[in-house]
């Protein structure tokens, strides 16, 4: 009888690893940041089309209360200075700024978003005045686009932005607009 009890106890001890914990004891927090770079092609509203690099960083509110889920902050920089198709040889538009972004994450592989960016804008141009060929303005820019998950945390991003540059001395507001195609690495989105 003693041998039967000893065998039963040893059998139960051997089975104890089968009752492992199924819920993790802790989760490692990830940075809620996405970093991306792309190539922009803009209609400059001054001299046809120009292109250039764009970089951005998004901070997403993944762990926010339900009212704020989907919202985030975006910082963006753009240099429109290359591949000119117009007749202004020194036209250059640079912007750097930030604003709010709302991302709709209803699908696993596709995300859609809208944004509003306020930027510091710098523009170089040709003019009849020998002393006036550069100016700066506060630029407002609504935009939107879509993101497609290529692999794990790597996303493809297509973006449209419409900028509003206030009066540059000729009575009109410039409204450059264009597309950006790029790649983004999401450091913190839960998969």
C-alpha cells in the first residue's frame, strides 16, 4: 500500500508543470512612437511641381482613455527643393512643425488617418526686387492618408497634405499641395 501512495504522489508532482500559468504576470511597455521617412511631390502653387524628402515622428495615445484613443501628436519636416518642373530656378519650400493626428485603427493591416499641422515655413524665390527673395510664414496644413502594414512593425504610408501660406506680398495665399509616399517603423503599436 505504501508503494501505491508513493507512486501517486510522484505522479502528481510530475504533473504539476502541466498546470502552468496561462496569463502573463507582466507586460513590457513599448514606446508609443512611430518614426518614418518618405519622398514628397508637391504642386508648389508658384512654379509647378517640386519634390523632396519628408520625415515624421508620431506619438500615439494607445493607453489613453477611450475618448482619446486614436489621437496622437505628429512632428513633421519637409524639404521641397528637387526635380523642378517650373521656371523659378531657386524655388525652395521648407516646413517644420507639428500638430494633431487621428488614426482610425479598425482594420489590422490598414489604418486611415487625418491630421492638422502648424509649421514654420521658409520659402526662397525669384522676384523683381533685388532685396526680396526669401520669406518665412506660419503654415497651416490639413491632410490625411492611409497606412498599410508590410511586416510586423513596418508600415507603408501614403499621405496627402494641403498647405496654406499667408500673403507673401503679392496679395494671394499660396496653397501648395501634394503627396508623400514613405515607410514607417512603429515602435509601440500592439500587434
